[in-house]
C-alpha cells in the first residue's frame, strides 16, 4: 500500500506529493545531488517494493534518490494542498517564497535516501581535512610595547602614562 508523502522545493517552496511505500528511508531534500548518489525520475521505480510481483519486475532498485524538476516532473502531484502552506516555507528569505501560481520554479531538486555500506550509514559529506596554510615562523600575536613598566614606557605604579 502506498501513501502520499509531501516535500517542499528548496528553491521556491512549491509543494510536491509523491506516492511512497509504507517504509521511508529519506535522508534529505537538497537543491543539489549528493556526490555518489544515483537519482531517478519520479515515474521510474525507486522503492524496492514497487511492482506487482509479476515476471520482469525489478527486485532490487539501484536508485539512491529521486530527481524532481519543480513544477514539471510527471508522476507527482504539484501543490496538492491548493496553495495552503505552513508559515515556515521560505523563512525570511524573499527569494524562497512559495510560488503563488503553484507552477514551480523549474529548478531541479533532489530527494536522497539513506544509504548503507557494509551495515554502516554512508555520510554524504566528504570528511574535512585540516590544512595548514603558509606556516609562518613569526609569532602570531601583535608586536609592540609590553605595557607600563616595559622598556621605553613610563614606570608609574598606577598604570597610567
């Protein structure tokens, strides 16, 4: 049995509903594809349980996510709530306000599923490397007088010059 699951376009806030199986393993919705992930159109099989069990059905699906083109992809329901959206869509960014016509912005965005390799979840972000840029033997602090009592400075005990 499938259910409609809704996602917002990260570019403009247009809502899209996609029929999904009962088990969801969604990782993220992003305006860019995750490196190493394989995406299919919403009309292609992406859930492993899709199909009627007949001969020729796909037993295992290699898709790691779904690629949408906002307002243009087939096989989904664009703006299924007829323009009724929550107040969190777009935030304080005017460029991300929901599309008033509900037609979408035409930009691609990506629904990525959780991936596992050898039983461990794969993190889509590359590991960061600490890089030392232009190592300099000079001291990192500013040079200058050491304050009251230093060589060349006044020597009053109250700290004023």
